C-alpha cells in the first residue's frame, strides 16, 4: 500500500544499544521471580500460612482482570453508541461507496477514503487528497483506485469484483460519491 524509496536494509538494534530489544516476537523480557515466604503460625504449630505477598498477587491479578473486563465493556458500549449514531445520521450522511473482496476493501465516505488489505489500513482525509484515479481491468475483474496526495505520493488498492457486470457499475457509483465530497481546487 505504501511506496518506499529508501533502501531495503533495516537498522540493526542489539541488546547493547536498546535495553528493550527482544530478538524474537512473542518472547517477553524475564520478570523477577519472587517466592512467597512461608511463615510459621504464632502458636508454634507446624502448619504453614500463605504469605501475604501471594495473596496480594492473586488479589492484584483479579483486580487487573476486572479492570480489563470493565474497559472492554466500556469500549463495547462506546462502539454501540457510535453504531447508533451512525444509524441515526446514516440517511443524512450522504452517499457511500464501499466495495470489498476476500482480502481487501475500498470505502469512500464523508470522512475520506479508506483502503484495507488483510490486517493493514490506510485512511485519507479529503483535505490531504490531491486527486483520485480509477483503473478498471480490461480483461479481468480487478478494480483499482489510486489516491494521489498533495505531497507527491500515491497509494492504490485493488478489489476483485464478483462479476464483470458488477465491475462495470463501480466507476459510476464512485464518481457520484466523489462528486459529493471531493472538491477540485
């Protein structure tokens, strides 16, 4: 999705220069292991009592889990509120062009243009877009949208249509949305 003019070599970081360096993904830095202390009962009995650190650790862990659940519930509530807000304003929002296939999608709406490919997204606001170009495939079913930014960079996304007939309708639908939101300066 992005052009790169610089070299393919990435800078090497080592543990000597970056203390947070972890060589393989999924590995975590070693944590200090603290063993709970076992205390004897005050009456001299041989029964061991659980150390206060172990109980505090379990309590802290349960509090952290409860906090994560509360945060997830808040995020879900905000998402529902946003979805409700979009549903109410959806008719007033204006035209939206959205096409997708098994790997990617192209969405053009009031907010701007959004490209998605697998797990990566690129969003462009209308004020940073210089031009938008489309390229329907001549023989296949691929539809390409290219966004040219004012900073002399461009990004493109491709979507495969289910049929050639569907592909033929996409440029006209995209033009109506672009006419509604994109102003040539």
